[in-house]
């Protein structure tokens, strides 16, 4: 009887997780980068593996949608294997669609810095290479100033004992990642990488900025 109860709980958790994924537009095996809805704003970041970064951003109040993709490189329409080969110049990135009336660009960017190690050059934890580098993209001079001020603040506190190496560059384009990489964290909670690497980043953000986390994701 006990085994049946545990199995039932597992199935319940599994189906709840599957129902909690985003309903993203897709085409030919890739997500579709859509325009923001009226009143929405967008922001783009790269901070290591996009599986964790997508989940971290999705759990923030005011965030409606997050699409994983590739940005910061030269090749048009790259796929995962090409980016992984480190020959395209792209980094695994996320595009965040948010309500600026609920969460500001500054707070969103602060959450970005708290969801990874911005002092690790060309990598995050066990993931090494330029495709995992830290980048904060800006769409206006005011966004650039906000990003630079946050970096100065982090460096002044010296919490990492080394300077921030996050690239601050103008946004040009983000190419969507394959559908299998969208909501990967939620679809694959059993995955060893998710349990041992990604979840630590998600829990770190929840602990560091609990006031920004949606109620349903608070521990």
C-alpha cells in the first residue's frame, strides 16, 4: 500500500510539472521568438547553461515568458551542436518577456547577476567555453548605465573576491533554441545535471531575492 501511495505521488508531481510548462510557439523543431505583447518589455541575458537561467527568470514576479536561444555570435540560425562546438561565437541565452510595472529592468538584471557567477570567465561551474560566458545585453543607453552601475556595485562589495567579467554589449538578435531545450528544467527534474547543477542556481536565487519570487515557487 505504501509503495502504491509513493507511486501515486510521483505520478501527480510528474503530471503537474508537465502541465506547468510554457505554451511557446514552435516551428520546425525550434521555438519562435515573438514580439512582446502590449505593455510588455523584453530583456536578454547569457549566464551559463540556459536550462537553469530560463527557470530562474520564469520564477520572477512580472515575468510572463522566457525563451532559450543563442545570442552574441555571428552565425545565423545556429543549432545546439554548432553553438556547443564553440565556433559560432554565440552564448546560450534567454529572452525574458516581462511587465515593467511589476518588475523593473534593474531588478530583473539584479536577479540575472544573482542567478550565476558573473566573475567566472568563459564558463559557469562545470560548463566551460565561450558558449557559457556571461553577457548582459542592453537595448538603450539607460539600460547600459543600469547594467554598469550594478556591476560597479557588485565589485565594490567584493563578495566574489574577484571582478565581474560579464560582457555588456548592445542587443542585436537572438536565435531560438530547439524545443527540447525549452522548459528543460521543468520537464527533466530527474536529470542528474538538473539535480546537481541547475537546481543549486535556482535555489540560490530564491534564497537571495525571495521578495521577487512568485508565490508558487517559494520553498
